[in-house]
DNA sequence: CGATAGAATGAAAACGTTTTTCAAGAAATT
DNA sequence: AATTTCTTGAAAAACGTTTTCATTCTATCG
């Protein structure tokens, strides 16, 4: 039924070794032989069996991607960056959603090992010790994309979240605000809790503004949370006049929350976001935001992974990409 | 280095046949033996090599997913539905982006065949004859998700787009409109050109409203297109008073286009969308929309595929899912 | 012209399972 | 105690490649 390398060998009057050489671009084949084999391959529509190949060569040209939730734009953008570079280097991707559940992450790693992937790109909010430990003993290279490994044992690609948050808040302060809220995604995420929050605190501190715990809210990373959080904060005796939002959805929620109460942005409140997805331009006012280069983080992670898979020498596994801020109309 | 089935057999004092039976849940194994083997498996951290298994059994428990663009929310939602059901049935997913380029779709199919996937879920705007032909001769089952196969030769999961569009436009007419624009995504998509457009025409016709080509615009499926299209149409001598938008992004573009000109929705213009993504609630006014059950389409497609892969009997490969309309504030 | 270094090719083992077949020992049933 | 039904093992084939090593060509050199 299916045509094998053996069929090709027979038809072309050569050994399977020679067919294998032709298929794999081994230069030690006489041009005339190569052509003869290639012709037969085309005639028979021979397609090498990647599974057999994987067994024999111990390479599957497949990488595993563990992602919290592909239906979340944030991660989908990362995934696209990963996939594009993977394709460029002829790898396929096995994609699995973890929903941030550690137990599932662990299990997915085992599953990927079983499938004999050549490497793994992993995204997660939080790298527990157990996870970190398991990854350290991985049989194949792993790169963390947009995910922090505090021990810095696993290769990873990120931006300087602390500095970016710091700059954003500084911007708000420069615009005259003293009551600045930090509406964050869940603090179970190391990036939110440790890095962005630290940047926020650093900026306040530098200006001699005392941290007011009432102005810091860590919730789900969603539009509705933004809406609610605005409402909560606007009822404070001394409400904030500016918001540093952890994501675009949160920022939009805040803006609509304000608008629903008859207030306007940026006149009554200024808002700055941290993400700059496609959404940032799809609101009125459009969002001023720190731009997180999601696609690039994915792409660079995959590129880094190819280096490890090729056993190339990598000088520094902890890659920090540049970021920038883009000013639109949610700030003055 | 790696522990094989052979190691387990030796340690457990049984034959590899027995280990294989245990691993594959064959019932003909005495409980005590099963336990003994399981213990050794755990102790040795034996993990069956899926590649070897795939070669021997000719099943890889992997399915291919060909998607236009995973970073597009629309498809990401579909993908999530596919993945969830795949996981439920213990399949992994190899995901590849086609960018709607037929040449790439063809090539990806070959690639997936080479990887010996057990089945394929495919999404595309348009199924050309060549593609349709290639799929008909596929060595493994294929299901189209949210994708129309006009020949109805390939299994597929969809909603009744024509009827849904018809209803949406009827709704606008019922609200008193006679000048109703259809702002569509690209007409290269069969669904847009043939189905939604037909539904639009049918509704108009039924009410004796002549089709005005000026009111039909097929552009890119983006926010910016919506913005532009609104501008274009508002400059008409006899501009539309209502819009039937092919997607949420388009609808939001239209609304913002109107608002940027000092008009308001739904007072000056009514808008109805066709998608109901998360975005639909993230605008003011919130979108009235036909709700496309993207996640379900993905999930049902994958479920259908499992049936084909199990060689179960499928009564009808052309599945039509129900849809509904949700009224929010972009219509009165 | 014979020797010799490469280049080109082939033969066979290896990769880690599943699957099959047959035989035989163990356990359960009557 | 006889018979039936379960369990298990041993061995080997199969899956379709890659890879190693040996061998055969071919061309070049002195």
C-alpha cells in the first residue's frame, strides 16, 4: 500500500542506503545516481515516514509547546512567533494547553518526553520548585518564553518588566499624578507580583509617594475585572486619578468603567496599559501602553531553542529583549 | 541511558509481552502481576517511546491541525475547542499556520501525512478544487472546521451561515431600515461571498428592497477596514442607516468610524455583527451579534474526527450546529 | 602501468515498540 | 480428579528508516 524506501531502492536499482542518502541530502552520491533516485521518488510519490525516521535517528524534528491558553490573544501571539521560527527551521509543533495548572504542566512535560520531541518551549505564570526541578532534568532542551525562572537555571526570553513598569508609572507621575492605582493580573504570576509591582513601587518611592495598599488590586486578567476594579476604587475616600493597568483588557475595563460613570479619560483619569495588543487601538481613547513584544519573545525563544537543539554554544541563556512605550490618548 | 520496555521486563521478572500488555491495558493480566510491573515502571520512570510505538502500531495518537492564523482570536477559539477534545481522547495536536495560502496548505498536508498523523482538522477560507481533490485522497480522515466544502465530499462542521445572515438583516429591516450596508470580510472566502451575502440578499429581496452594490463592501477582516468602510459609505449621496458587519472587528471599526464623526450608535446608525467574540462586550455600545459558536465548532469537529479515526459509522458527515442572536446596544 | 586515495555504494544492524503464535503452566470449576 | 479457562512466556516478525563499516569503483599520480 504505502511506498517505502525499499520500493524506491528496488525501482531505482540501488540500495536503500543510497536512497536514504539522496533523501537526506548527503553529498556522497553521484549526480547521475541522485537524479535516477529522485525520478523514482517523484514517480512513486514516495514520502519518507517521519516516525520510522525518528526511531532510527532519534530526532523527530518536532518541538513541544506548553501554553496556558491558546484562545487568549496574549499567548496566541507568542505562539505565532514560535511557530513561524519553528517552520523556518523545519520543525513541527505539538501544542498543548496547561490552563496554568501545575499538575497538568508536569504531566504535559512527561507526555512530550514520551513523544520524543527534540525540545520544548514553555510558558507559565509561575515556575514552582517542582516544575523547575523537572525541567532541569529534562532529557531535551527547554526554553521559557515570557516566563520567569527566578533561579535563572532554565533558558528564557523576557523583557525587563520591572524597568518597564517603572517607566510607565514615572510617566504618570510626570503628568502630575500622586494617587496612582496598580490594577494587576493575578499575583500568582511572578511577573505581576514581583516585577511589575516592584517597578511600580520603585517609581513611587523615588518620588516620595507612600505606597497605599488600597490602590493596588490583583484580580483576574479580564475586562470585567477592570470594570469592577474601577468601581471599587472610585468609591474610595481618596480615589486614584491615574491607573497603571497590567494588561489591555484591564485597561479597557477601567476606561469603560469610568465612562459608564460619566467620567472621561484622559481628562478625569489617565490610564496606561502594559501589553499593546491589537486591542489597544480598538478603544476610544486609544491606549497609551508599554509595548510587550510578544511575537518577538516567541520567535526569539524558538530561535534560542534551535541553538540548544543543535548543541551550539549559547553565551547567555537569559535573553532580555528591548521594549518601548507608545503614547496614545489615554494619557495626556 | 533511556529505560526501555526490556529493562522493565527484566526488573519485574516478566517478559516484554507482559509489560506491553500492562502498558496497553490489556485485561489478560493477573492483578498481582500488573501491580508488580506497574511498580517497576514507576521506580524506573519508564516512559514508553511513542515513536517506536507509532512505528509498530501504525498509530501515532497525534492529529494535525491546519489553521490560517493562530494569532487571530477567531481561529484561536476554534483551536482551543479542538485541543480540548483532542486531549480528552488522548490525542496530541500538531499545529501549523497556513496563512490561507493554498500552496502552503497543500504542503502542510503532505508534511502531516509524512508525520503519520492519525487524522487532520483543517480550517480554510476557501477549498479549491486541487485542495479538495488532495483531501479526498487523503490516507487519513479529515474534518473541516468552520470551513465549507461546496462539493460536500469532506466531512465538516458549520452553522447555517445563510440563514444566520438572513436573520440578522431581517432584524435590521424590522427596525425600520431600508438602506442596509453589508461590510464583509474578503470575498475570497466562500462563506462571505456565497452564504452570508446570499442571506443578506434574500432578506432584502423578501422585503422588496433593491440590492444596491454601493452598500456592499468586501475588504480585509479588520478594525481599520471597518473604520475606512464607514467613512466611504457615509459620503454616499444616499448613505446607509444600518450596517451588517461580517465580524466583530469590522463592527467595532464601523462604530468608531461613526463616533469619530460625532455620530452615535444606535441612534444614528444601527450595527449588527457576526461573530460575538469576547470583543463584542468590550465596546460602547456593546455589539448586537449573531453568535458563532467557534469553540463548539472546533470541539465537534474533533469529536467527529475521533469517530472517523475509530472507524465508527458516521451517519452524516456534514454537521450543522445551531446559532443564536444576542441583542445588545448597537441596535435599538 | 600498477599503486593508491577518494568517492560511491551496499549489507546489515540498530532503533523500541507491538503483535502474533504457540505452548505450557496455573487456577478455577465441576 | 478431570476439565476448562486464565495467565504468561518465548521467540520472532514487523514497522521504515538511519547509520556504520566494509567493499567496490574510479581517477590520479609517479
